[in-house]
C-alpha cells in the first residue's frame, strides 16, 4: 500500500493540473469535481495544506486535513512511510523540470475493524524557491485503479488488481493465527514477505503496464503453490505477504524454495517482451519469534533484507540477535542523521585523489560523502549509505552528492571526479534528469565524470546493468565497477557492460605484500583487464612497498591514504560552511597540518584530511 513511483511529465497516466488562463477558478473546480480529482498545495515551511472544494468528497473524509502532519495521521503506517519518502523536506535541493514529479499510492481514512479506507494515487511535484530548494509540493489525488473492495461486514479489503487481501486485512488474519497458535501452546505459523526483484527497472524499461503484468503473474504463480487455507496478500506495490498455518522453520524453508522455483521457472509473457521474474523472501515463525502481526511483519522485513544480500539463495528466516537489536537502534539514529542532514544541507564531499601507478600524477578524484554534525564532528557517510539503502533514502542522498559534484565540475574545468551511485539511483528518472540537465548546461562535464557502481549491485542483474551502462555512455560519462573481486563477475559481463574502469577490492590490496594469492589475483586481473581495454585502480594502498608492487603487477592507478588522504570540500556558504569554520578552529590547535586546498587553489575552501 505504499508503492512509490518517481515520474516526470508525460510518464504518468494522470494529468497534473496546470494553471489555464482561459478557465475561471470555479470552472476548474467544477471540472476537477466531475473527474473525481482532488487538488492540493502544501507549504512545507508552515505545514499548512490547501485543498480543492471537492477534496473531502473525493477522499471519503468528513473534512480535509489542514496540515501535512494531519494528513499523515490519516494514512496506514506503510502509506505514511511511503508518502514521507516521496514528498520533499524543507531546504532539500530540488531538481528542475520534469524530474520534480512523484507518484505514491496509499490508503486514506481507514478505521481498522470499522471500515476500509479509500485507496488513492497522489501525483505531484516539488515546489522550489528561487535558489532551487524545496519549499513544498502541489498535485492531485485520484481514486487508485487498484481500489480496495470491502467484503460483507466491511472488515476485509482486497486489491482489485490482484484479487488479494491488502496489508491491513492480511495482518488482521495473521494476528488471529498467532493468537490461535499461542493458545494451544504447541502450534506455530509462518509469515513471509516476498519482494519482486528489479520491478522499478522493469517499469522504467518496459512501462507500468508490463510491471503490473509481472505483479499479477507472480501472485498467480505463488498462489498456485500454496496449501489450502494459507493466505496470500498484497503488502505494497512490489511486495506480497504469505501466511502459512501450522508451519515450522524447516517447512517454511521448503515453501520458500517452492515459491522461488514457481516464479523463476518460466518467463512472464507480456505484449512487449518475455521477462524473467525473480523474488526474494524473508520469513519469521510465530509466536516463537513474534507475538503479534506488527512484530511479525517487521521481523520478516528484516529477514528479507538479509535475503537480498544473499543473491544466490534469496531467502532468509528471522532469528533473534542482540547485534540486530543494536543495529536497529543504530539504524534509527542513522535515519535521523540522514533526514536532518539533507534538510539542513550538512552533507559535504571529501575528495581523495586517484594517481597514476607510474609517476604518481593525479588522474582524478573520488567524491566521498561526509556528514557534518551540528556539533562540528565530521562523519564518514559509509555506514549511513547502507542504512539509506534499507530505508529507501538512498536516492535522495545520491542525488545530493551528485548535485555537489556537478557544481564543482561546472566551476572547475580541469576537475575530474568519480561519484558513487546505487543501481536504484541510476535508474531513477529524477537523478538521470539532473545529470542530463547539468551536462546540457556544461557539455565538458560528461567526459570528466565517472559513475561508480559496486560489483555486487551490478551483478544482481547483468541485463539491467548493461542497459544502465549504455545510457550513461550515451550521455558521455564513464563507468567504473567498484570493489571488484568481492563478487563473481566474469570479464564476459564486463565486456557486455563496456565499463571503463575496475577498482580492485581493497581486501586484495591490503595484504598484497604478504599474501601470494592476492598477488596472483591482482596480476591476473590486471592482465585480463588490459587485454579488454579496461583500466584498473587499486584501492586501500597503505604503503610504498605495496604501491611499487601494484605498479609492477600492471595496475594502472592507485588510491589510498599512502598516495592521498581524503580532504574535505566544503561550500563557501550555508550551514555546513559555518560549522566548518568552527571545526577548523577546533582542530587547528591540536597539531593538525596547515590547511590547503584540495585542488591547489582551484577550490575555494581547504580542509584537513578526513
């Protein structure tokens, strides 16, 4: 119930209303009322919302919510989360043009056990001030094509698109099953969260009609493999939930394997293409590991995250873990850091040089994300990025990093940068539109920008990555595969993707002067890469002995603290700059070396290694 689609103009079937001088306000209101379309405008600075006169009737509400917070309270939990991720926060840089659009589907106004809510599509765009920062949003709400149908008595809601129970109704059944299993003291049930892998890419490549066909086909194939009495429901756009009665941990493992085989065993035939569908599954056994439905759903989602990390198996069962509980608390803190850091423009870049292995001249810099905390402490964004990916915030974070890098590339014609991005990000129309916009304004940027994608992410779907690489090449950018050697990439796949660089995973470099296996791996990789015209970079170069050996093995470029520390690049104005001034004052008296510019004067602000 919380499927998000970021879309641009012309990519949605629903027209976002624009002002029309030929129509009076009353005429516009009449047309919207006749179409069952409610319009709104939200001021993020005051949190006030204004609505069209017909909004309450369209949404099935007694009165329209006066604020954004009031609207959030009318949504189911997953819908509220989805909407919060879609709409802007105050001060977040907003991209221009069609890329400001978003679409999110949710249920509004439900009263559990009394009546279902109304399922609607919110289709809107960000509103930005003169400096390009988000100050709110505007758009329309329309009844969703995947409407909910109440069963007699009004306690069960189904998705008209798949015919399956929707989230709240499914979790109600799960609560009943957990109570029944706990009542006899011996029974158990299992709850599975099943996610379709790569559905966003399918939507982007083939259209939403094909994506809907994939959703329907996956639901049918799983449904045919379920026992009588078990229940399948639709949790959100690309996720299903399955309640299996009288099910132990060993039995749920067998069931998950059966579902994965059913979905992946044959291609899904659509009008435009035949597509291979894949799913990942997380499961929890209750009441042993979950005393209620909400807990079961959360823990199944945690298991799903583990399953997605295991690409081959694609399945995991929840087990209690003190470390996981600590990680959850860290995730909560990290999420707060990300959201506030984006809203307050406290994400900055640190540039680490990439140098030629022979000669040591600087070839380019890698733009590394850093977060400046309100107390002036500078955090590496590495741990935050993993959390951002899990919480659906990675696209916003990647977009912020891209914005910062593009600004420096435009201002410094001699600068060459590489920027990290997730596969999810580079398939996002908003991110791609911002990149194209910057290159259109400053053509030289394309040839000076390399997009880095990790090997494990790229290899989850070689076909998808090949399409992404082709788009980036068409724009004029270069492509690098990061952390090469951490996965199972073949050079055949690299040739298909036509990558420019491979960055050798640091685990092979850190001990290369002492580990003959690492020497053999790096020598072989450098030789094969050179044969295919792919350049190589060794990461984590820690000392001169390793640097000399890597050059002798044929590696073309080096990166690591031995050849260049990451140095902060902080904008000359705004909150981050003010904090940076205090930060520099704090460390200057502690024996830090004199501050110097990252690019020997080309950039305005110098900073310590960080």
